[in-house]
C-alpha cells in the first residue's frame, strides 16, 4: 500500500478519502533526479501546507521508502484543483556551484589524485554551500579508479559537473540511500540486483524498440595529449599523428576525429590510450529498449523489479534472449496495473560486421513481417467476430420481434375467445327469451290467460 507524506504529514492514504491525491505517479530513471506528479483537491486538509522547494515529499510502499524529493511547481485551474510536480533528492546538487580551483588541486585542502577523490571533494564542496537538509554523506564509491593530474571547474552547477565530468566519463550510477536519518550518495558500477523474475513475449512484454545509430562513428583518430603531445614520436609507430582501423575504413571510408587526452604527456602512453579509444569509435551503438509489466503486482511471491535491476528478457519473435538492466521505472500509485518498466541495453558491433549484423537485421525484418502478418490476421479475425456479433444482435432483434408479434397474436386470440364467450352467452339468453315468448304465444292461442 502506497502512502505519501509532506514533512511527515499525510498527503495520500487510500484508507481515508479526505487524503486522496489525484493520479499520483513516480518516474525513476538511471542517473536522473526522478519525478513525482500529482493532483490535489481544494478540499484536501494539507493543500496549503506544501511549501515549494522546502517541503520534503516522501512516498512509502508499505514501510519501504520509494521516493523522496521536493515540490518545484504547483498550478491551480479555474476550480482551484491543484497540480504539483516534484523532483528527487539528487536535484539538491543543482543548488551549489563548483568554482575554479588552483591548478593541480581540486580544493585547497585536497590535492588531486584519482577520480574517486575528486568526486568526494565535489560533494564536500556542495555540502559547504547548502543547508543540512540538502547535504549528502559520501557512501560507496566503487567505479573504476583513474588517475588525474589536473581537474578544474568553471562555476558549473554541481549536478552539471558530475554529469559531464563523471557520469559521461566513468561508467557508473548515482544512488541515494537512506539509513535512519542519514542520506548517503553512492557512485557504483552496479546499481541493482539480479531479479528472479523474467520478462517474456506473450506474458508481460508490452513493447520493444531497436535503435541503430552511427552518429559517433570515427574510423581514424588524431590523439592530442598534454601540452599538444602527439603520437608521431611513439615507439613502433609510423610517424603519423593519427591511427585508423582498416576494416572500419573499408566499410565506412575515412572519418577523422580529434580526441584529447589532457592528462597524458608521454607519446607511448598516448598511443596506447588512443588504440583503446579507437575500438569504441568504430562500433555502432545498437540500443534495445522494451516496456514490460511487473508480475509482482499479480503474485507477491514473484520478485519485484526495481530500477537498476538486471532481468532476463526472452522474446523468440525478436530473436532476443539476454540479461538487460531496468533503465526506467514508472509507478502509478492509484492503478498499479498501469506501472511500466523500461529496460535498455547497448550492444557494440564493428560497423555492422558486414554479413553478421546484416543477417541479424534481416531476421529482425522477417520477424517484423511475421508480426505484421499476425496483426493482419488478428484484424481480419476481429472483423469476423464483430460481424458475427452484429449477426447475433440482428437475430436477437428478430427473435425479440417474433416474440412481440406472438404476444400480440395471443392477446388477439384471447380477446376473440372472450368475444365468442360473450356472444355465446348473449345467444343463450336470446334463445331463452325466444322460448319464453313462444310459450306465451302458444298459451294465448289456446285461450289461456297469463
């Protein structure tokens, strides 16, 4: 059972109709702040107590904290029905900035060493600028450690700097974790757990999309290091300032890209890093995104699916059987059957691998054609069913009319029967009267007195 509170006061509880919000929905997404939206009636007891940017809005699933954040906007229509939008606790990082620092140091008290240490320093700087209720305790940081010789900020919002300088560079996920009254921020390689539930075509798989993009393809790169160091003088190299992938060039032609390595000042190290980077430049990003229903809603013994969990997805019609991560989770707090789960996975292939990926794409095309045929058959079947229903309705109308006509005929027969009975009784009375008159006439003719 879901419950929503504002600063500890009840906003939504299905057991009390006075505390019922309109269509409350939560949207959680990897490395996003998360949103909560709901409508509120003008008669709600707490409608005037929600303070923009200051109130703490919490959502509980029984005793589990599902969401925490703050209201950012509220609207009211002509009839004073309110609409409130909230953002999650990661949005607190929008309230602080990161100033430029001394070269070689992220802050006066901490020299730069690794990306993990810089991340900790950035969070500490954020905490030094905001109120206690917006601060984070530094929790688990287990992303791949990388050495940094220099790191400089430029008055960015803390959230923007983390997005561009960390999430976009070092693979990992931000997570807010509560233990008692302490709010932790983690930066981890794996966010959730492996779910025991599976998503299968024909059971709980709703939709599937597949994207192939070549936007960031490069078949040759020019690496540039610190102080404009290049790879011309690297040992074992041919003296050029670029490297390329022959197979990728054969498929796509020459596509150059400059790549900066600001922390590398040795040509040999620069060449090594450039070769590693080139492997990612020649790959197509194939993203598979699907939407599914959490079967835990139907059976509590089935594992719940949470944001960041890994789930096995099986869809023979899409030639798909793999483990995928939940990248987006939507909760409809008044209609759990409308919940949605989005799973995304990016697969890297070398420029279509010629026949390999083309064959896969042809299979996808054939699968799509089969799916279209199935849909077409279903449409025709639907038409037939509808026609049958129309025929049944027509026959039903005819039967009903026959019944009505039969009733009318029976009523007419009964009326005729009553008329015949009435006529028979009248005829009997006439016969009796005739006999009586005849008797009197005979008596008069015989001289009898009446």
